[in-house]
């Protein structure tokens, strides 16, 4: 009797069917990082759209004719009509809005009504001055506030050194309460006019950065130092800190490895808000110190009623604030795995 051997099914070399697209998307959405990225990106795009729309409506909500207000009451009617056609203000509102969205996507913010220069070129020329000023001030805030808050918390924990705690609290409250404008004027009077250590105004070398950076950083540094101290005191009272001390770890390891990272993650959000506040504060500082940046540009444009320039600068400031908030949320999710920002 001849035995018949069964042949294996001929499946070798046959590609397996790919999973449906819906299953792939469903699997991707199960990842908390994907959900976090989609949620934050969607929120950023919606906020950016609101900013763009508000900037577009600004020129239409201004009382009167913005072109007439920019050119003055004595400008010829022909010039006013020509400028209106050049700006597209004679087109239907929906068409103007579509053109404005297209310009924002392509980076073409139009032409200045006063100088005739492209708005994008003016912003590109003035933006570095504002960015450097804000970033230097923010770096100074971090360098001063974080060590000051940590050291003060370590020295005054458990009710010790009441005098030092009172001095720190009083000084930080007073510094935070001084308006930036008055602080800038005071710094100019003392260090530029009386002592003549630094230039009074303008951007002329490294020495010209000292006074505007100080004026911009003193108040936020005082506020952030108080918050760092409070968060550090809260962390030092946790059970894992007492466990680390019970293991007789050196104080430097307890503070640097266990306490400081947890205290900083809690203050990261406030640091991001501080940076956005300082970006807005550059408008005051630049006008006090005659600094060639966007702050001076937007004030001059408002006075001259140069609405295309105002729209462009507002979009740059607003987009910068939104990007900072997005960056802070991302850093919070990375540094703190337990954060509800990532797990929600």
C-alpha cells in the first residue's frame, strides 16, 4: 500500500494582508504621545487661526477710513482711492479675508503704508533685536531666580532663619511691584546719566544690553524666585526626601538629584508664562532705550496708522507667544511622565 504524503499549503512567498487603515489609525491613537501631539497641535492651529482672524478684522473695525487716517486729511482723493485699490480694500470682505490668509501662509504681509517697504523685510530686520533682548533677559531670570529660590528654601525650611525669610520676601515683593517703566528710567538716571557707566540709549555694543536686560529681568526674577522657593519647600517635605536623608545621602545629592528636578517641573509652566510676559515687555523697554526692535516699530506704526505693519508685528508677537506655550507643554510632558498633560 502506497502512502500518500500531504503537501504543505503553498503559502510561502505569499504576502500577508495588510491591516486596514482604520486599525492602524486606531492603534496609533492608543498611544498617549500621539494623542498629546494631536491635541496640542490642534489647539495651536485653532489659536493661530483666531489670532489671524482678529488681526484681519482690526483694520475693518477702526472707526473711519484707515487709508484716509494714514495719509492724512489733506491727501488727494485720487491718492486715497489708489491706495485702497493697492491694499485690496475695495474687494468683498470674504475675498479680502482669503487673500489675507494666503499672505499669512506665504509670509507676504503686504507693504507699509508709510515707507512703502515690504512688511516682511522690516520685521526680519527688527526681529533679531527683540529676540536677543528677550532671551538674554529670560536667561538672566533663570540664572538668578532658580539658585536664589533653592538656597532660600534650604536655609529657611522648618521655620529657621526668620529674619532671612522676611528679608527675602520683602525684597522680592518690592522688586516685583516696581513697574518696568519706572525701573528702566531709574536705571538710566543712576547708571547712564549720573555714573555714565552704560549708554543712555541705542544699540552700540555689549554695554548697551546691560540696562534694558536688567530692567526687563528684575521683576520676573523676583516673582520666579518666590515660586521656586515655595515649590522647593513643598518638595523638601515629601516622604521620598526623608527616605533619602535616612539613607544618609549627602545633602548635595538630596537637593540636586531628588529635590531640584521635582521642584523645577512644577515651576516650568510659570517660567513659560514669564517668557511670554517678557516678550510683551520688550515693547516698553525698546521705547525707553530707543532699541531697534519690533517694540519701537509697532508703536511708530500705531501712531502713523500704518495698519499693514501693525498687523504683521501683532502676528509675529502672537505666534511667538503661542509657540512658547506649545514648547512649555511639550517639555512638561517630557520631564514629568506623571503629568496629566500627557496622560489625559
